[in-house]
């Protein structure tokens, strides 16, 4: 029978110290990677582009812009906003405030939508071809217009 001598690398104490150091380095790298991921995620969030004071993605008063920013619609389509519960407001289209009696009040009462369709004899009779812009002036129903917030966006008409 032959016996062999087995030699081990560094001492056990030295191996533990390397493992602890390696673990610390890996934890620091993981934390740095997580922070970098969070910063990157914030760059991907759809936020206000600087021309509007409220981004629809925030927890603000508007659930949806109708039509969405930058979209293309036909002249006869309805435009407006879908408001979160507890909000009301008025629409200003191309600088012209739409009277309350020209807003589709059925949708406002049942769905919380401020919608307007251009037509003969109305404040805005038709949308011009090209860019058209809307400001939705919105406020909580228990507050007044003096406490309002503006949501601005533009769309194109074909």
C-alpha cells in the first residue's frame, strides 16, 4: 500500500478571509448594479416633455387624453379627457374655451369624460388640418376653478 501526501492551498484562515472579501466585493457590485438599474428605469418612464405641465402617467387628474398626444384624427372625431373620479373641468381648444352646454354631459356624468365634437354653430366649428392643441383646465369637484391645473397637449387633424 502506498501513501501519498496531500497538500492543501492557503491555510483555512486565509481562505475564509478571501471568501469574506470576495463576498463584500460582490455585495457592493450588486448594490451598484441595482442603483444603476433604478436610474436607468427612471430614464424610461414616460414623463412630461417640458411643453406640458402634467404627465398623464402620474397620479394626477387625467386618466387618458382623447386623442393621445401627437396622434392623428379625422375632423369629426370627439376630443377631450377621461378624468379620474372626483375631478371636473373645461376644455380650451386652440385658444377657445368650450361652453359647458357644448360638452357631452352624458359622458361627463357617467364616465367622467369631458368630450367635445366640433360642429356648425359651436364654439369650434371644425378642426383645421394640421396641429390642433387642447388645454384641459381641471379641478377637484369639491374645489373651485381657482384651484385648477392645466393639462396641455396637441394632435394632428387630417
